[in-house]
């Protein structure tokens, strides 16, 4: 039960900090900030569209600067105050 409570609190904190589920991220080439909720790793990147270019049927993929694995959440890049 304690582990479930920690996960619930972590999710609420991510949402309060502007993180959204990766399925809602823009796929128009906009650079965004990524988060892997399991590892806590962050990265910056964008969607690379392969439509009409891929012989495997893959429509595209997330292109990240550091290659920090599968990202689960996104938000606009935060500007320094």
C-alpha cells in the first residue's frame, strides 16, 4: 500500500509541474522536454516523422538529445525566469 501511495503522490506532483502523458505530445517537430516517470530521467527532443519514407511502416519516433530511454511524459520547454 505504501508503494501505491508513493506512486500516486509522484503522479500528482508531475501533473502539478505541467507534465502530460506522452500520447498527447505534439508531433509537428516542436522541441519539448521529456520525462521518464519510472527513472526520473529528463531529456529534450522532438517527433521525427517518417510518413512516406519508411519501408517498415513506422510512422516516426521521438528523437532526444541524450537518448534517455522511453519517455512517458512531456511538457513545453521551461524558460529560465
